[in-house]
């Protein structure tokens, strides 16, 4: 679900990339994801995982944002003291208020490993990380669909983490999400958010970086050092779900020489 990185115009103010350290910034950054994945690209999988993204009121978008805040609060650390998950924000000067900066982009990077102390273990079982009953109360069909889609989506990610178990370090850096507000695209926001993660992967011992790239962004990720697999991932779902829109995604990886 990685959003397409874009280029910075020569006369524009470049975005600043910072680690998010307060919940209010997670909530503001979530709006960037809503505008990018919901309003702009209509990413069916992202919208299914965030069904309240376009609803008003306390059980609407605020509840969806609260789930992301909870993920941010549950960050764990590896045996070197590095956070296993990094929430990044890209900020620009607020054009309406001097001295204030607005959040125009969000990225989530995660260090993954099946070896204890070297990262969070990836899982293709959505029920282990998300309360599907709270998301879709009593809707067994929708819960089952999300589990099947996620299993297909996360399959290669989990396989690579298993491959790395005998490597040194036995970890990978995974770009879980990258989104920029459509109003501020073509200013290098996504590119800088991705490059920050690549630099951090290098700092942590030359970790390989991986992501699931949309058809829109994969050629740009290639320019940043990612290499795609031969074909888009296949979503293995029950026949009743075959007609649903499932956006193409390509598993991409950098190799260890970052």
C-alpha cells in the first residue's frame, strides 16, 4: 500500500522529516493517509481496513485514527535499544500561519525478525493484530475476507523474514505505509520519507528494506534501489470475494547493499 514517491520542485521549500513523538501528530498524519488512500486512489484494501475513514462523529474517522495511535503506543524495542516501529512525519510551513508547520506526509517503518530481540515478528494472521469483531461487529463474511486478503498481502513479507533468520543481522526493514497529502504532492515528501528509512536500515547494520508497492509507485521505488518480483501478488480469496476490487501490489526489496 505504499504511496508513490514524487520529486521536489527546485524553488519549493523541502519537507522536514521527523520521528513522531506525540499522539496528536499521529492523528494529524492519519488525515494524510485518508486523503491519499481514501479520497485520491480509493485503495480498496486500505478502506476495508479503515471503514470509518470517511465518517464523521466519534465513531468515524477519530476511532480509526485512535487505532493508529494505539499501534504507536505499543512500539517495542530491539536488543540494541532501537524502536522496532518508527512513525515518521513530513512537515511543511503552514501557508496560513507564520511559524507553524503542518503535517503533509506519513510513513511507518518496521524492523521485522523472527529471532527474538531483533525486531517484531511479522504475521499473516490479521486477527493477531486487529480486533476484527470491533471493526465489523457480527460480520463474519467481512472479517473472513480481510483475513484472506491480508494473508496474501503479507505472505512474502513473512517468508523473507524467515529467510533472514540465519543472516546477520537477522532482520529486515519493512515500509508498512507511506502517504502524502495530495495537496502537497510533487514536493519530494514520499521520497524523503522512504529515503529516511533506507538510511536507518543502513545504520542498523545494512538491513534489507522491503515493501508492497502499488502500480503507481513501483517505478519510483526502483529508482530508490528496490527491485520488484516478477509478477503482482495473487490474492487468494473465496469465490464470493473474487469480484471485489483488489488493487495490484508488487513485493519489492532492496538487497542488503543499501
